[in-house]
C-alpha cells in the first residue's frame, strides 16, 4: 500500500490534461492527516490523490521537498450509518461518509486553492462474517477516496 507513495515520489507520470495550475509542473502530496478512527485511511486517500494527479494531469508528483506546491489535507471524519435492515436487529446495508479538507500550498506558504468540509459517501453490504464485513467497509472507504480525489482534482483543473 505504501509502495505507491514511494513510486509516485520518483516523478513517474501518465499522460494527462493540463497542469493543476498554469505554473505547477511539480506537486508534492503529503500523507493526509487522519482524524478518523479508520486505520489506514490517510494512506488510502493520499494514494487516490496521487493516482488521480498522475492519470488526469500533466503535473509530475515529486517528493514535497522538490515540489513547487504541496497538496495536503485532513480526513476530518469517516462515519457510518444504517442504510437498510432485514429485521429491527439485523443491519444489511450501511452508508459510509467521509469529510475532508484539502489545500494546495506554495513553498512560501501561500494557499493557492482550498476546500473545506468536502463530503462523499458510499453504500456497502453488511456481512455476518466479520472479516468480509471489514473488507466491505475498507472497499467503501477506498471508493470514497477515489471519488473524492477525482472530484477535487477536477476542481483544481477547472477552477484556475
């Protein structure tokens, strides 16, 4: 899982559709702070942002110390709610919600773009098997991370 963070910091990139900002040719992505109780969510969201930048932009992802700007953020919360039940005591579906803050910062500290309280959700099936249920929950969080990265990188490309 951490391999992608290392891989992306080597400067490898896919062909994309413009820079995150007119003069941003290299961006560093720091591991998102994880204020949720979901272990590993910071890495999951960080990898999703790196993948999206590499796939959709011409900006190269580099080590933050070599970047002209740094993307950083915080996972403020990941919460779960009951979506459906088969009986009053048996939950069969849940909805996971994530709320994040993300900003793009120049090396001089100037914030050139930010979003606060961005939310996204994903529904998943609850399993009686605890291992399978945990896997379903992790997959839902990963889908939220991917969707969040897609939407926010798209906003970065269109807002400038």
